[in-house]
């Protein structure tokens, strides 16, 4: 029997879980957290087999660092607090799907998430 795992968590800079740092870790990239000037360098993490950025159809193209730094800037200008800046999803799929099948399933799920998040 194939089993999957999905974990959804929020990111709030007030708890130390900044969106830029989490995005760098999840994507295996090096991103600069503009709020603190800190380099969040996870670029040599071999555990990341694929990464992407799913945006709503009407959104202009934007890179991961700019997106999450802007989200944290807006959060800070609004006074900070315990509000979530981002929600991250961690998905583990069965190896039996194969690499292409897992990528297709992950992309399909990501394409559905923005619509679901707005429906709450």
C-alpha cells in the first residue's frame, strides 16, 4: 500500500520561524534575509531533489527571495505580532511513483493550494 505524508505549518517571524529562512531551507538555496541582513545558506543541501515556486496565475514573475522578503517587510510595517507570514507544506510521496510521478503529483498539489488557501 502506498502511503504519503503531508505536513502544513505556518511561519511567523515573531517565533523565530522567518519566511525567508524557511524558504531557503526548504528549497536548498542561499537567500538573504533583508530584515536582519543575515545570509541563510542552504545551497549545498543534497536532500532537496526538486524545488519550485507556485504563484497564482495573475501574479507577476518573482523570485523566492524577493517574495518572502516582501512578505516579511509588510508584516513588520503592520506592527509584527504573531500573524503568519507564510504557510509551508512538506510532502513525502511513495518511492513507487518514481521521480517523474512524484514531481507531477507535487506540482499538481501546489497548483491547487492557492485556491484552497483563499477559500478559508
